[in-house]
C-alpha cells in the first residue's frame, strides 16, 4: 500500500453469507478455474459442480484459478441440479435467452439486491449457470425461483461462464458492502492545499511567465491569468502537490531547490520540491 492510500475497514469483509455458484455440466477445467477466481475476487467461496465432463479434481481448474485455492479446495460435485440446490432457499437461473418457463426476470443488480436481503433473513441463495455451448435447459430453469439475465447485445449474447459469474459476483459484493472500496485517498496524509498556498503558487507561476513574456499581448494578461488559475484550481491540489509544483517552477527559473552535494544545507530562496 502506498502512503497515499488508506484501507477502508468496511471493505475487508462482508457480514452476509455469500451466495453459492452452481456450474451445470461444465466442459473445461479452465472455465471452472476462472469462475473460481472470479468468485474469490468478490468474496464468494461456495462452488458446486454438476457432472463436470472431465471429472474432478482438475489440475487445469486449479491452475486457471490463479491462487483461488480456497475456492477450489471447497468444491463439491453433484450428480444432478436437484441435489446441488437441495439445501438452498432461493435459486437464480442465469440465461441469455428468453424462456418458455414463466418466471420473473431480473438484472444482475436487482438479483444481487434481493440476494443480500434474503441472506440478511437467513436464507441461502444460489446462482445456477449452464453449459458452455448451450446453457441451461428449460427443466433446469424450472427448478429456479427467478431468472437472471445480463443487459448484453441480443445479437451477441453469449458470455464465457467466468464472465457471467464475475458480473453476478461483482453486483452482489457492491450491494453486500454498500459499495465500499478497498482503499481511498488518505486525506490525513494528503491534506488539501490551503487557499493561501494556492494563491502563492498562482503568483509564483505568473511571475515566472512574466519573466519569459508569456502573456502576449499584454492586454490579454488578465484573462490568461484567470484561465491558468482556473486550471490549477480544478486540480484540487494537495499541500504536497503545491510544494512540488513550486519546486518545478523554481527549477525552470534555474533557481536552486535542494542542497548541492558540497552544501550542508539548502540556502536557496525558492520552495523545496522534496517529496515527503
């Protein structure tokens, strides 16, 4: 972590039990592994597999999981979708196609909101994903409570399993921890510049530009100064950034900004550009 970032404690963990992911008859170990990786990215850990074509365990899946070993180690294999969802209270079937099975259809954000609400009530939730080539059949969709579909282009609606898992897992994480990010700018270590220091920066820059006759013709100087100040003002500079910029200007003016090797201390009259 850099000095410019602070950890948001609320992003470390989520109190709610995450939903499980059920992969129905996946063909490739690589797809299982990348789905596990997507789950781990957003705090999901319960991965269930129904009749994987190449059996289980799978070294290809573990390699593709990219160190999401805790998900791979916890994989459970089932003989049928019915067995895989038996202990769940609510199941979403994911599909990119309209179905003959009449069920409510949700976007991933709507589904995630309901999933967090159900989890807060103690219900266990699962997302059911179909095969790589043709997804879920209608009988499998019929076992679910609702359908989840993504706002894809209907002319190119097919997603890789891991991509679909990632979108659903992401939306769940956003809802479950109220959008908390893992880190933000540490405003204690990087306080915003005081207006007094900003004005000194403006004046320093303008003085240096006067020295090289930047403001031409002279009658346009007020509007050019105003534009420059507005540019710098919009940058929302920190205290250290103002010091650095003043050091840059001093260097361009060929004024010393830091001690030379043969000097014991900085005897310049310009601002220091040393970073903290």
